[in-house]
C-alpha cells in the first residue's frame, strides 16, 4: 500500500490496481457492441450465416479496439516498471488516460455501425482522432514521469531514452490514419489494423 | 490479507481491493449511456455530424460523472494512506459510499436525457442531490475513521486536520448546486462541472 | 501468489482477488436494470417526477440486491480471515457461489419488473429461492472449509463455532421468505429487506 | 510488482491481476444475455412461469459458458503456480487468450438465441469452434511457457509433464463437439455440458 513520503510522492501500488481494473473492464465491455443478429423465426442456416457475415464490421472493430487497449495496457504496465513513485500531476494524466480508454467503446461502436455507410470517413476520422488523444495523454504522462529522476527507478535513464524514441511513433501514426480518413475510411482503418497487429505480433519475434 | 486483531479491528487490504473494483467498474460503465446515434441507411456525413452534435449532453454528463467518481476514488485512496485499520462501522459507511457510487450511472443518464427538456431542472436537482448523498457518506466514513486514533496511522493527526478542513467543502458545494438547480439547470450543472474540473486540474499545479 | 504444497492445499491470494472481482462486478451491474424513464418530448417536471416515482420497484430491488451481495462479500471476506489454505473442493464450492452471485441481476430484474403485476408472488418466490441457493452454497463452502483444521488458521476453532451458529440463520431466513411469497409478495420482499438492512446496520452498533 | 530482469523476463504479478480482471468481468457479463421476459400488463403467474420456461436455452448457455470460463480461469491460475516469469511471447499468447475469453458472450448469446431454431447446428458449431480457438490459444501459451526451464519454477518439470498430458484433451474434446454439431446441435451442446460439468465436479472427489 502506498504511503505519502515527505516530498509528496507516493508508491504506485493502488494506482496500478485501479488502472488495471479500468483497462480490464473497458476491454471486456467491447463485446457488448458485437450483437447477435435478430432473424425472424424459422430462418435457416444460410440466413444466419449471411447475417453473421454482414456483422463483419463489428468483429473488425472489436479486434482493432481490443488489441489497441491491450497494447496501451502493456505500455502502461511497462511505464510502472520504471516509474516507482507518483505525484499529483502523474495521477492527473493517468486519470485523463483512463477516461479516454474508458471512452473507446463509443468510437468503436460508431466505426462498426457506419463503416459501410456514406458517412464512413467521418466515423474513421473520429476513431483515429480519439486514438490521437489517447496517445497524447500517454505522452504527457510519460514526459511528466521522466523529465526528472524524482519518480524513476534508479538507473533507468537508458531505458527511458529507448522508450521515449519508441513512444514518439504513436501520435505520428494516428495523425497519419486521421488524415487518411478524409481520403478513404478503408485505408485509414486498414492502416490502424496493420499498425496494431504489427505491434502486437512483435511480441512473438522479440528476443527475450 | 487482513487478520482480525484482539480489539476487533482489521487490516485494510481486501477492502481497498474490493472498493477499487467497484469504483473502476462504476466509472467504466458510464460509457454505456453514451449511445451511437441511429441514422437511416444512406445518411451522409453531415447527418452523422449533426446527430453526434445533438448528443453533446451525454458527453458532458459522461465527463462530469467520470471526473466526479475519479475524484472520489482519489479521496478514498488518500483516506487509506491514513487509515490502516478498519472496524464494522467503517465497513458499513464504506458500503453505503460504494452503493451511492455504483448508482451514479442513473442520475447521469437522467441528466443526459433531460438536460434539454422542460424537466431539466428536476434532472439537475436529482443529480446534485445524489452528489450531496455521496459527499455525506464520505463525511460519515471520514469522521468515524478519525474521531479517535484507534484506526489511524500513528502521527497522522496533522494530516487529518488538514483533510477535514478540505473535505468540508464537498457537501457545501453540492448543496449550492442543488439549490441552483431550482433556478436554472444550466447554472447548476455548469457549476458542478467547474467545481470538479477545478479540483481535478489542481493536480497539475499542486506542488509535489 | 499461491504455491501448491505437498498435501495439495494452496494459499488463497488469487482466489480472493478473482472472487472480489466477481462480487464487485455483479454488485455494480445491478444499476443497469435501473432504467431512466423514457418520456415524450416536452414532458414537464411533474411528468418526470411521476415517472420516476413509478420506478420505485427498481430502486427497492437495487437496494435489496446491493446490500445482499455486500453482506455476502463481507461474509466471504470473513471466511478468508480463518481459511488460509484451499483445496479443490473449496474451489468448487466457491465457483458455485460466484455463479449464483453473478446470476443475482436476473431475479432482481424479475422482481423489479413484476412486483406490481398479478405474478408478483412468482417473482418474489424466485427471488427468495435464488437467495436460498446462495446461502446453501455458502454453507457448503463453510462446512467443507471447517470440518477439519487442515485449511484453517491455527487457533481459530472458537471463531468457527461462533460463525457456524450465525451462518445457520441465512438458509432459515430465506426459506421463510420463500414460503411467505406464496401468501404475499410484499410480505416476502419486505421481510428480505428488513433482514438485510438489519444485518447491515448491525455494523454500526457492533462493538469493535 | 514486476521488474524486468537482465534477460528480458519479468515477474508475473500484474499480468495475473489484469488477467483475473478480464476473466472476472467476462464471466459476470454473461448474465446480461439472460433476459427477463417482457409480458403484457395483467399477465398472471402461469404466463410468467411459461415465459420463464421458454427461456431455458439462455440458462443452459449461461451455465455452460460460466463453467467453461471458470475452468479456464482455474487452469490459467494453475499455470501461474508453475510459470513465474514471463516474456513478450507469453504476454502475446495471454493477450490472444484473453481476447477469446472476452468474446465468449457472443457465441453464448448466439447459442441461446438459435438453439431452438432451424439454424441451431450453425450456432452450436460456432460455439464449439470458438471453444477450439480458446483451447488452442491456451495450448500455445502453455507450450511456449514450458518448452524450456527459463520461465518455470525450479523443479516443476514433473508437474509440467502431468499437465501437458491433461491439457491435450481440451482441443480434442472441442473438435469432437464441433464435428457433432453438423449432426445434431443437441448432441454437441449436451456433450460440451457433460464435459465441463464433469471437469468441474472432479473438484469434489479429487484428493487433496
């Protein structure tokens, strides 16, 4: 459990537990927008398969948002192997991040509902726009945590430099998919998907 | 894990974990009332943007309740840096507090649904009324915990005095927004919003 | 974290964490059945208040089930101050208990929906019937845990005797409210409410 | 809390906590698809009982999926008594497993909705197909964790051999129920149910 030290910084235990809870719930609530098709009585196998097929945008949106939140959780998780004390500003940015993560089911449902409609590009732009906000909140939290050594595990400067270089790509990536959304919703969502799956699959080949 | 001591007081570990769970779930369930607009097939970008715009009361209600629950969690969290043992009465007040926090999605949905209707003031009064109950339950828990030193971390009297002065503002604030609701729903909700955001932003400037 | 010992018993840490999660989620999901009334546009304050008033069965059902789950959690919690090792049968009974707790939103919604209908007694009987199942699963878990000293904290026999006497009232109580449901739904639900609130309020007067 | 060691492996604490959260939420969300029947006003006891009876597919689907997720949790849990360090590939497979577990409410709702319809066999095949995916993800995680001793608790080779033999039955079982679904939905679901209940009841007779 955390105790406040003389300089106003605290241990991280319960913040991690609460954040884990919010991440775990947000990621699990995504399934509520994957709806079972409602067919009239007596509909046969072919009708059901066709109806399930028409629901593909909701499966893609589910996959995309699940993997995105999971990657955010892994990154959040990694931060806490380096940050071992927190202060009020860190709590604030963490709160903003959690609010944006909790909000993910909304742009996800929007994308799932409108990806095949004339307004697909708007839905895709909002989806990427929300992802930009998430990556910016993450950046703000990371920068605050690492600007001095006060909150860090001793000797983690080298790792901080490595991760700072890596986390820079997040906002850049989503600004790209946001811009692409004005050209084509499919290109924008496709690139989001490639990006998140690539990042997730790295886990398989990454040494160690 | 907690073990009951000879005088009937216990360690706080699992109560914190359970409370964190309830806070995390209540805060994440708020998104379920931010609904994706349902447009007829073929509706274009402009229709979608207009429909999303009309949903602004649900975004404001989401923001307000998310930040309110987050602030309550931070305060709950702070209490447990001072309280290190609990008794039955403490558990009771904590239970009341958790019940009220879990109930937040209801007044939130009410506010979101009726803020633009003739009954807006009723919805705003119920929202603030519920916030009064939350702040009173919090007060009761805090007063019970701090009336003697039995449940406290040794040497925390000074911090108790400081926090008691601070927590006094909660009920006062919500009584004000409750009274204002009978004049204007907008004034009432606006002040709630200013109050919670101010409190949250303090985190950025607060030293340490 | 738990490690399996030579005799097949384990530490309890992660089972407690998982159980806490299920309790916390089940208790928080109850709010999803307290619905905001849907009025036609232009409905005024009086209409809203009247519609909210008509929803009182859902508030009562919410209160009753919230307090019931909370009491079950407190008891579950107390068991783990005495049980410090678990075996397969304990895990099994705990699983049954969690399944029944997770199911609580269903009889709650049934009660809330039909308490003012001609079928109120059926709804009340199902509600109490489900509570009987919960209390029996709890009994089975408790009896398995305490029949030998193998899983207990050393020196807890006296506390076991005290709690066994106390837990005996649960099934008896709900069998009574179940039987009463065939006479009057109101009497049955009223007694459930009195029972759970009495049990919860004990916390305030209980010494220590 | 986990710290990254020199060889890129980490402690398991927070991964367990996050996974527990996802399991606990997925298992508790299943109740959202057990719907209270909606009868017209004035419907009597007999109508309600008949309507509740017609909902039996949703109770069976609830029971089946609840016990399935619970068994997966127990197994996941057991893995972590043997695995005490994790690497990126383990995290990846754990992520896939959690995504599939979170998805369970969808095939469950599908089964519940279509088990009495002409398309029942499709629903049963999808249900078992999803269970195959879960058991394969579990296998992949288990094989990765146990192929060398790097991530294991020292001296757990014997237990690994025993569990590997046991876990082999999962995919085999679900391939069987998947194939059976093309013959009869009832046979397929019945066998799933027998299998999961048998596995769960083992807990009662299992020594220790």
